[in-house]
C-alpha cells in the first residue's frame, strides 16, 4: 500500500475518514484486524465537519429564533431577538471539534493507525465520499456562488439568497437563512416539489415555505449568471419564458457526485458505472479482489447512516463474518420545518408493485402533545400496509420530531411487522409517538382522536 510518498503494510486500509470510513475502521479493529485509516482533511468527513452536524446546529438556532419571535402566543413577551453570527459560528465549530476529537479518541482506543494524506491502494475499503455538484455556467467561487459548505460558514448573512435546488440541502438551508432574516427564493427544475416522497407530503412543506416568507419557483431551469457590483443576477427559463432574479449570493444545492477520481480506481480494476459510482455487491465488494467500497461513492441514497452501516458490513466481511447489505431498510430524513422522514414504500410505489393497499393517516394537530409544544403543525403520520397480509410496507411522517419518530417505522418495515403490532402497542400519553399508534388504527378507520363515521358492516 502506498500512502503519500511512503509505503506501509497493513491488513486493512481504509481510505477516507468520514462516517463510512471511521466506522469501518473501528469495526475491523474490533474484529482483531490491523487497520490503517488514511484521511486527507478532517476525521468525520463531510457529515461531521461540513454537513449533518453543523447544519443541524444552525437549524436548531434558526428554529429557536423563530420560536422566540412567536413566543408572545404562549404568553412570553420578548422585545428583541438578534443573532450574533460570530458567537453562533464559534458555538457550531465547538460542537464539530468536540465530536471530531471523540472520533480521534475512538480510533486511538481501538488501535487504528491514522495517517494524514491521500492513498493509492491494492487492498482497501474505499470510503472517499462525495463532493458538491456544480453548475457549469456558474462554478463556485465561495463569495457569490456558494455550496453547502460555504453556507454553513457564513461571515455575514446575505439580504437576498437564491437557492438552486429544492432537495434536502436546499430546503434545509433555505429555511435556516429565512429564519435568520434573509429573503430566500428557491428555484427547482422539476415541476413538482420532492417528487420522491409520498404524494401527500409536499403540500405541507409548500405551506411552511410560504409561512416563512420563502418564494418557491418550480419548473425553473437555470441558464446563466451575470455578476454585479454586489452579488449577481441569475437568468432562468420557465414555461412562461426566461426570467431573471437578483441576489447577494446564490447557493447551488443540486446534489452531490461521488468522489472517485485520483485514487487509482482504474489501475486497480474497480468498475465504475455511467454516473461515476463504484459498483458493489451486497457484501460491499467491488469488481476488484480485496477492494470494498461504502457510502456516498456507491449507488443508493447518500446518507451518513447508510455509509456507517455499509462500513460495518465491509469490515465484517473482511473478517469472515456473515454480513450483508441485502434487504436493509434505509430511512430518509429532511430537517425542514416541519421535519420529513420516511422508510419503505410510498402509497404509489406499493400500488405499482401490485399490493392492495390499506393506508392510515393521523394528523399531528389532533394530538394533545403537539399543542402543548406550541406546534401548529399541519403534518401527519401515514402508514401504508398490505391489505391481504397486514404487513407494514411504509411509514411517512411530516411533522414535529419526525426524525426521531421514524425509527419505530424502520423497525416495523424491516421486520415486516403486522399493522396490529403498531396498533396494539401502548404508546405513552401525552407523547408524539401516539400518532403512530393512531395511524395504524386508522388503517381500519378506528383511530380514537379523529372522527370516523360508524362503519356499515357493524
């Protein structure tokens, strides 16, 4: 194995210290293997340093500011709210550094050798992650045209921000900036918002965007940008013709592409598909012997929890354990306001696969706990089930703490639970998880806290 400009032998080399990489390294070490981890920047990778963790810190602060501004509805009078951006950045950076130090300590405790640098390899677990995709007509400059990493480290808050892309990152950061006082416009090339989620969810998010003063323009295809003294003017095409919009900054959030260049994949015989992803089987093995790949660089959702699970699978396979990524349910979460979380099949997907669908939907506004939290949510829990077998096929949540509630849904879908397993489980009162019990009961029109007409067969 070659690391930087010197050679070093090891049983398992992990290239990339992000969520997939460091988890793979620790699991391999736990299984008694000698492990070397190579990382060119910071341990923790994208998620810990420039993604999941710092973005959720800013989302929390933006939500807190928004709640304080609405506290008069709860009888709390606050005369003024301001954001000290420097202190906010220090607080966010402190969280990241604390977690990064924790990863360093875990690796050290498990006797994983960490090398700073880049690598070319012969036997390895690849976990090099992904990088933000750019628009050729307006490449990132870090000042006017920015990516998510720039957006999480602002020196000042722009008065006007255009967000190109209404996916998870675009919606999350768009809402953060809007709550902090920026006028936000989101442009999305698709004619539909979030076409990959259950069809009942987007209207809740569209309503929330309006409440936060965010303009959403669907069917908007960006064309070019003209730089101005301050900011830029973005021209975009719509069904009604070309239009333009001025802003201080433009955040490009059109997705991420796998980071698969410059590490010797071609020389090693690792097969890459037409979209640049490394092809793997369910044991995370690539086409090259003794080389594995995990995380954002392989097909599938680009999510930290998927990467860490795959990292464990790869390490266990190397150690001779019977591990596999086959049949695994990967939940998805978007930390908007309200949050979105889902797992399994949508109603449309279930019908397309030939299931006779029974669905149950329960609104959060019917829960006492929602009201005591000061939430005015128009969200809901929706459960999609197989009418014939009674198994849970999918769980879809838009509302408060959806990111926490979805884990019960993941367990139900991954274990092919019967709908009664949810409906007959006593959920404590008053809590948000009661919504899952009620949604399960609603598949039979038996939810208690919403009105159901008496059934004709009774």
